[in-house]
C-alpha cells in the first residue's frame, strides 16, 4: 500500500491511463480533432451516401419508420417509395389490427377476458416500443409473433 502512495506522489504524469493521452499535435492543430459534424464529409466524395441529401433522406426514412408505430399511415404519405418506411407501416398496421381485435374479443368474454385484457394491452405496448426502437435505429426486424403477417406490399 505504501508503494502505491509513493508512486502516485512522485510522478503523477506516469500514472495517467493510456486512454487519456493527448498528443502535442492534437493540441496545436485543432482541425485534426474528431468533429462529429465533419465525419460524414470524410471518405469517398463520389458515394451517394456521403452526400448531405442521401444522409438527410436516410434520416427521414428512419424517422418515418419510427413514427409509423404512432400513426401507421404517415410513412405511406411522406415516403411512398421507401421500402423501409413501408415495412414499418405494415408492421404498425398489423399491430393496430391485432390490438383492436384482441381488445374487442377479450372485452366480450366475461370475467376471464377482462382479467386477460390488461396483460394483452401490456404486450401490445411492449411490441409498439420494440417497433419504435427498431424504426428509429434503422433496423428492419419483424415484430415477434405477428411480424410475419404482410398486409402492405
């Protein structure tokens, strides 16, 4: 224990973590530091994805994919040619149909249906959150159990 105290008091610069090292060039030349806004401009300028329009379109599709789970027809109006937005609109439409049909059926069944309905509603909300996360993060994962149903093509 005494050795650790002696080492830390004698040379504090020697005890720096290797992850926190700062090179002298980075301090002098601030243009070489990582800038998140400049990151898309690096790389191949001939790529379509490197253009601001392509990146904006991709972000728009992700937004529409996520918003589909709140208003399922919105991506069909805003991005009618986007397969990504159409996929999430389909998943959201199926989820809405299952939620409405399930609540009607469980509401008609006395006692047992009324007991099962809150559990069913929690499952629907969990599927909606799962879809929102996938839509906003750019993933085309099908929803569990009902994801294989396709209404919109």
